[in-house]
C-alpha cells in the first residue's frame, strides 16, 4: 500500500484510532491489533498472487532468524554454526531474488533489501549479546512494522524493542501527535509536490538526453539530486510521523546531507541507518581501520561496493558505490590539508561529486551515463525549458496561465526556477523535519501551513507515483 494514497490515509487513521483506543486499556491487546494492521498493510490492495508469495518469503526469513536466535541460548555449542546458517539463508534469499532475474523474471518481494539488513542486524546483536532475544509478538512487530517495512529506516534492535515497554507506546501525548502530523504533512509535500515534479523533469531530460545541451544536462543532474533526497527523506518523514502516532520514535535517517563538506560527512548524514549498519556489520568485522592504512582503504572500498550491490544489480550501481568508496579514500589520504580549504570550496567539491555520482545511480546502463556526462561538457548553450517542464505541476500551471495569459511563454522557465529554488532551500535548510520533531511546539500558523500542504499534496496524488527506494 502506497503512502501517497487516500487508501493509506484511511488505513492510518483507522489503525491509529483503533490501536490507541485498545492500547490505553491493554497494551498487549493493542500490540496484537497493531500486528493485524501490519498484516493488512502487507496484503491489502494487491490481488497479484506474488504479493502473498512475497509475504511468505519475508515470513520465512523472519522465522529462520527468530528460531536461530532462540537456539543460541538453548544450544550454545552450535551458536556460531546456527548464526552462519541463518546469515547465509538471509543473504542467499536476497541475492536470489535481486540478481537471479533470468530465473525469477525480475520480481522481488517488496522491501526485501531493507528486511534482510534488519534481520541481519537483529541476528548479529543477539549473537554478540548487544540485544536479548524477544518474544514472538515483539519480533513480528519489529519485522513487519508498516511505517518502515518497504523503505526503512533500518531499525536497530537495541533501540526499537525497549520502546515497546515504554510509557508512550500506544499512548502518545499531544506533543507526539502534533509532531507526527507535522512530519506527515511535510513528508507528503516533499514527495508529492517537489520530488514527483522533479521526477517529471528528470524523466523528460533522460528521454531527450542525446539532444541535451550542457545547461540542460546540468539541470537534469541537479533535478535528480534533489528528487532523490526529497523522495527518500519525504518517505522517512512520513514513516517517522506514522510511528510517532503509535508512540514509537524512529531513528534519524537524513540530516541535511547536501550541506556536507566532504563525502565522508555526506555518508554520516545520508541514509544514516544504512551507513551505521554497514559500519557495524561489515566494516568493523573486516577490521575497520585497525590493520594499517592499506587495509583500511580496502575495507572502505569493499563497504561501498557492497552498498552499490545492495541497491541493485548492474554495473551502474557498482560504479556508483566504487566512486563513493574511492572519494573517501582520497579524502583520507588528503588528510588535514583538505580541511584547510575554504568551507565554500569544500562544499562545492562535495556537492559536485555527489551530483556526478548520482548519474550512474539513475542511468539504465553505463553507456547512457556516459552520454549524459558527455552532454554536460559539450554542445551548445540552449536550454529546452518547455521540453523539460512538460507535465510539471500541470494543474497549477494551467490555472496560472488562465489567470495570467501574458505569462504563458515564460511559464516553463518560471516553473522550473521556482521548483528548483524551493527544492534547494528545503534540501539545504539546516534544521530539517526530523530535528524539528525533537522539540516540536504546535502553533496556529504552523498548523495552517501544514494543513494547506497536506491538502495540496492529497489533491495531487498520482496512482503511478512510487517512492524511489521501494524499488530497491
């Protein structure tokens, strides 16, 4: 079930109303009701038999993980063998569905990538003693919690499970509810009004990539850079708001990453739960930075190649991950000398690199990526504004053109300029939505703005729009 749909909003309202009503009387009964809602979220509205199959794949992986962690204490002598068996099952399942496209037809259970890393994290924390094995109800909620199921954030077990016995679980206060509604409203606006509009620009640009001039190519690259952030951070804002309505706080997953002054800092701000998982579950086990400079560089490269592979099959993702790994190796080798450069220059270098690397993330193949990068440095100076703006905010631009017919010729350029300016401002704003939720205080003006944005987003829902990271 897609977040940006009336069906989801109805589901969310009913779930929150029912679970909070029951949870205030009996937290145990409320938890069971929330589990039932999570099952409905997984299966409702998808008549394709493969959806049930996908649910069973996730359930099977969850059973393997849960049974393995329960066995650790019962048969401690075979603890390592059980751990490795469960780990191989999870990784093998992910690799089968993600990379055996010729056999599976390219189909993959929804959310399998996030599910797999979350299960591995639970398996690892119980294995090392960082977390205690939990009961079946709590574990199923961790596995199928609907706000995070399809696109994260990846939940750390030791941070999630204690909340189920906390005071606010299924009993949130008014401050929690107001902060949640604020996050949901802004997340919807980020996704529907900004990210989807930028996505139209990007799609238009890639469709005509062979004819793009350098200004057009750079505009398309910038649009995708902003689209990806606003799409994924919008999802995380909505997920955080949904969880907060149920008395659960999700981890920060984005912390204004495009303000970073280095690629290393970028990954401390971008998809933070993925970075944390890879650091703790791959980088540290490989030896981290404890075995000399050469081994440290190799470990960094392995981690980011693994990140590329996790995101998708194909050389483009591998190149994207390798570029980020190499960039961080160069930054480490450069050392303190880089820190002496002006902050503005360091920001420009980082932002430029991230823009260029995203080309490989978006491109269907290496040849297409090379074509767009070539277009960015060769050709004329024209900018096909009308072609790039086609289909962007159609209803709004039609209304403005009707009211101001003299602006019709300038409308494509005006729409693109406003869209990019607002998107840049939101992306670079120092105190983002999740940070504001920490000490959120509701006010009449803010409530009015959020209400307008939410209504505008709802009126702009598109059945064809999905969150980008749900494809991974």
